[in-house]
C-alpha cells in the first residue's frame, strides 16, 4: 500500500510565503507533502550560507530593486518570477525508501520527474535537472534526521536580463564548463507548449508513488502557527 501524501497546489504565491510554509512542514510536521507553485512575484533567493555581495550584482538592483531572501536550506542563488515553476517534496525516509543523503534524494526526484516530463532529454547531472546538457531546474536540499526536503525551481521561461543580475558563482558544477548563464540554462517552454498540462499531470504522477490524502488550493495556515525553529530571512 502506498504511503499517504498531502498535495498543495498554489498559484501566484510569493516565494517567501512558500518557503515559510516549507520550513514549518519540515520542522513541525511528520507527514509527506508535495507543493507546486507558479506565479511568484520577482525575488532573488539565496542558499543559507550564501552572501548577497558574492552572488548578486547589487549595484544593478538600485533602479529596479527586488526582495532578497535567504532560504533555510542550501543550494544556489536563483532569480524567480512569475515564470518559475516550483515543486517541493517533504518526505519521510521510511515512506520513500530513500536514504537521507543528497545523491539518493536527487535520484528519487529524477525518477519522479522522468515520469512527469516523459522526455528522453531529461536527466540529472551532478545536482541539477537538465535537458541534454542545459539546466532546467536547480535544487535546494534539507535533510533532518529521517526526513528530507527537495525544493526544485524549474525555469518554465526566463528573462536573461534578470538572470544576469546574478554573478557567476565561484563554485560551479563541472558540467557547466564556465558557460555563461545564457548558454548554461534552457526553458521548459522550449519542450512543452503549455505549463498547465504538466501541473495537471502531477496528481497522477504522485499517485504512482503515494496515496493522496488531502489536497489544498491555498496555504494551510494552521501549520504556520506551530512553534518551530525559523531560519528563513528577508535581507532587505
């Protein structure tokens, strides 16, 4: 019998609010969750150990400032906007038969997204989800005892002017080979005519691995009021 999972389908939710919910569900809850969200207002999100001055061309933000957020998990720096598709899993080791280490968690995600995307070019290279050798999705992981979080930011489409506000990180994946942002990433819209059919396929893909217990169309506020450690920050 498949383990239960709750499904949260959000729309136009600011990424800060989504991350706030994720931290609460990770730290103060013991159920399995899948969260999908698209339509977030513009923001720059940093990994917990990243420094804004090392990751962002801050002087270029003066005329068009956007929120800068430091999430509670690791991972790289991303510029998110209404064309970013977020999918997050918060799961228990025993319910997914997945060891709580980065490589098996990322491989678990790869198997799930292979079913969702159903495309021969999809793959996992190092810590990124790719089409051929170009990045379509960056990952942030958090591992807590026998519980893990996999937060993926998929590029449905992007504005290269926004992406270029981010500096080339000092530590880059080997497969990137010093490629510029433009040459390193590719949008999912290049492969699919519309994002909605992919979102609509999520419940079926989830049902292949889990039993969907509850479905929410907005943030379940009751989980935010449970006391827990909070590391998520707004930097400006």
